[in-house]
C-alpha cells in the first residue's frame, strides 16, 4: 500500500484529495496545523486516513512528521503540497505590507520546500515518488496581473521551485514533480461564487499524484492540459 501526505488536508480541495486517494486504496496522512481539525476530518473519511498535526512553517513540526512516517511506513510515495494562505485579496501591489508578503511566502513557498527536503530523499532511496505542488494560474508570469500580489508572487515562486526540483531529479526517472492549478474552486478561500467544485479542483492534482512511470515531470497543469508558466 502506498502512503500519501496531504498538507492542509482538513478542508476544501485538500480534504477532497484525501477522500479520493483513500478511495483508491492509498494510505493517507491528512495533516493540518490544528490537530483537532485534522482528527475530525480524518474520522469522516472511509479507508485508511491518519490524522497528523503539521505546521509547514515549523521545521520541528516537519521533522516530527518525517520521524513518524519513517518509523511507521519507511517512506511516503506521494506528497501533495496543498497548504496555502491568501491574505491580500483586493490589495494593490504598491500597498501590500511586506510582513504580509513574508507570512504568505513562508507558508506557500518555504513550506513546500521544507516538505520536499524532508521526504524526497526517502523517495530517492526507494526509486519512486510523486510530488504535486498545488499552485494557481495567478502564479503564471504569462498571465500575471495585480491580483493578490503576495499570493500571486508566492505561487510564481512555487512554480519556479517545481521546475528546479524536477530538474534536480532528472536522474530519477520514476520520481515525478509537477505543479497543478485547481482553478477557481468553491472553498473557504475561493468563496461561494467560484464556478468549480472541489471535485473538479482536485482532479488535476489526483491525476498528477498517480502518474505512470512514463508520465511527465516539471510541468504545470489544469484539467490535464499544460498551462503557460
């Protein structure tokens, strides 16, 4: 049985990813900063779903998760870097607070980097892994606007990180690292007016999480189609 780690798995797209991976027979570590919320979310899902506290901005928290995974399962074959924050919707780039920028980047960029640094070495030992960084078209330089500058810049950086990690793993043909754009989804972050369901938002992420050996690495996708960087 494969093991998956989903960050920010207690609600929205993350919760749907946990639900569908578990339904496919994957053991899922549903992680969230609030241990109680993680536990409540995991209890509501079928299959083998294990709640575990995780603050991606805290190195000690990441280390504790790694120690748990190594002791219990040896490796996590699937990483879904889904945890993210949006704090500056409606703020002009020339007005955004630098401290807000730091907080957003800490979660949205350094968080996935910490997770990758912790768990990809285990994948390299196993010779298999799937990493999906949940990004956004707001991070596409081709389509960049003044929308939520801290969030958009963080997702552009996450896209760059995706390409860098994929390139660093060129010698490991069965470790795939990609970025996914779920689109504008009806979640707490996306709001009730968003046109896409959580199932639609999760679809591209799940596809990348279960790529075959000849699958792509270093790409940016939505609905199975490549997006402009």
